[in-house]
């Protein structure tokens, strides 16, 4: 604001609007097959369950892990290294998180807390007014298994290994840049991650194809082809106060 003048009126401000190009992070895929006779002998159950189980047990965990790692590795967010051994320590850590966001005037009505089931249970076991009060500072609480909560991951390229794992080296070699999705530093276990809803954006485009055994040109199988294109996360530079990561050193 500036001073209002009864002679000249309003102070003159300005607005700047520009486009920023954000590239998607990674394309991932898989080709799965079940032989016609194997499927028939099992009453056509295997292929019927294949796509759903693949999405639930492979695609979702990997996407969760990559999104969390991308957010946690963003420069400028609030991070804190701490070992949380019991419910009281978890409550204190969450209180520090909520206090930091309160002081930064981050909206309380849209703070999402991602926390491991073990730590959430340790809070529930306290069953105190204090524990309930600190949880009320978050608009929603999502339990995420520790196997998806890392500060950095490596995506395997599918030549020898599939899926993802916690990052074990500081950086990929130059020749591997196209086959590894590696975030800064060795991966650490995340205790919890709080994200205000407007602080980050993510997107995923998914494509699925099915070919019957009669259409399969490489064999005699039911064929399930899956591909996705992921923007795991983009954190807005002016919203970094709305992201808080607690991790184990």
C-alpha cells in the first residue's frame, strides 16, 4: 500500500504476468503378458486382476515416492533433521511445524500432513488433549508407508531392475542421466511432510492398451501395456513457506 491523496487519488502500482514453462519429470512404462492357456486354466482370473494389482502395488507406490522425494528436495523449503522415538517427540515436532507455518501466515485450512503410520499411531496412543490439538492444525492427514517416504530416490530403468529404491549415491554418472531420476543427496527416511495445498502442483498422464491373444504379434498372450508421463511436483517459489519436511538424519 501507499498513501492515498485527496488531490491525486490512488498510488500507482503495477502487475507483472509472465508464463513459465515447466517440463514433466519422467516417462515410465511396462509391458505385461499372460499366456492364453495359463489364463484359461485359471478361469481367466489372472489377467482380470493384473491391471488393478499393477496400478495398486507398483504404479501408485512409485508415483507417491517420486512426488514426495521431489518436494522434499526442493531448495528453499523448511527442513529439519530429527529422530522421533515416541509420541511426545512427534507431537513436539508437529508443533514446531505448525508454529513455523503460523508465523509465516500459511493458511491453516489447506495444510496436508503426510506422515508414516508408525508415527501417527504413536500420537494416537497418547490420547491426550495435546496430541489432538496439534493434529487439528492440519486440514487433512494422510498416512504414507515409510517405503514411500524418502528425501531422494532412484528410478530403475527396467533393464536389470524395475521400480524405485531409496537413493544410495550422491549423483548419477553423466552417461546415466537419461535413465536415472535422482534427487539431490543420499536418500533419508522422511518422518512427515506438510504441504499447503497451493504450494505445489503435480500431474500425471496415463495411457493403457490391451491386446487379445489373437492380436498379439509376438506370441499368444493377453497383453497389457502401460505408460505414464509424470510431473511429480513443481513447488512455487513464492509458496515455499508452505512446505515443511522432517526427516531422519
